[in-house]
């Protein structure tokens, strides 16, 4: 049977079009952020709480009794510079295993991204006093005399002081504030963006992120708990030091 040349040309065009559509079809998936914790490569879970097993860079022997911190605004950067932002936040609590996995509901395209990042804490625009009911119920608020809003980090435990006696510490990060009271002022922003580097996103990708707790006491500020142990929230100098040390606390371990 002899085919009509016009019909044959149309058929080939349709096949070519279908193949092009298949090549251009993008696949979408969700991602899972898994948070793990260590002290200079020694794994830490809540089972390690309440023991004086760790030594910070200054030489203080310390324990950990609580570790909670806030992350928000996950971003993925494409090769062309386009940034995909996933709104939302998560309160990571080392004593609650369910919070160690953060699963944004956003669907994103599979492929390689040149950077994944998140905000440690809230940006000023989102750090609005009292509006997050789930955080309110976790006693995560900052007193109004310190500017209101929410904590970024709570790291609590005990250490051996200069008299070799156990003493409590409360390493709490918030927005740095001066002049606590009716008219607090803010020295500088102390939330920060954590850039983790390149990730390859496949269906249901797990992104493993490690916090090295020792870094909060190490770099660039060697932290002496005999000097900075409690009442750190109204201390803007201490808050800025925490902000500087936190830049080095998170690393991307792998993505599966």
C-alpha cells in the first residue's frame, strides 16, 4: 500500500512531538531533611544526656541536658541561579525523635542543585511575637522586654567550674538585644543562613545534616563557661559570639 506523503509527514511530526514532550517532562518529588548530632564526630543522642562526657575547646567539662533549635526557609538553588524557597519551619528537639526528620510538603523537580540552605532561627520579618501557636506551646517565646519573638537555640547542661563543682549553663540564642525593657534595641541580626552545598534530588531524597555541638563553643570564639554560662539572652556580646560560632556548626553529610 502506498502511503500518502502528506499523511506520512504528519505522522512523523506527531511521533517527534511526543518524544520531545517525554524528554521535556520534569519529575517532581519531596525531600526529607534528617538531622543528626555529634561532638567532634562522637555521635550524640538523648541517651547521652546528663553525663559530663564532653570537653569544650576552652577545657570545660560539660554535659548536655537539652538541645532544641529552629530552622526555617529551606532554599534550593538551580544551576541557572533560580532559587526555590520552601516556606515553613521546624523545631528540632534532640529528645524527640519525631522532630529529627523534617519533611517539607513542597514538590520540587528532581535533578542536581548547586546549593541547599536553610535559615537558622527566623528572619526578622517572620520572628513575630506570639503568632506561632505550636511554638508558644513549647515555651519557645522570648520575653517582650528582650524584643519578643522566638528563640533560635536552647542548649542546656552542666559543667565543672573553676572550683571543680557542677554548675548549670543555659546557652540560649535569640536576636541580639541592647537596652532590655520597654524600648529594647537590636545590635545586629543573629539569625543566619546555613549553606550546605550541592545536592542531587531524586524521588524521596534523604538529606543528612549534622550539627557538631562542639562548634558552638569553639570557632571563632573559644567559649569559657566560667565567664558565659547563664543570663546570656540579654547579653548582646554573647549573642553575637553565638552567631559567629554557629556559622560552622552544620555540615551536609550525604543525600540518598
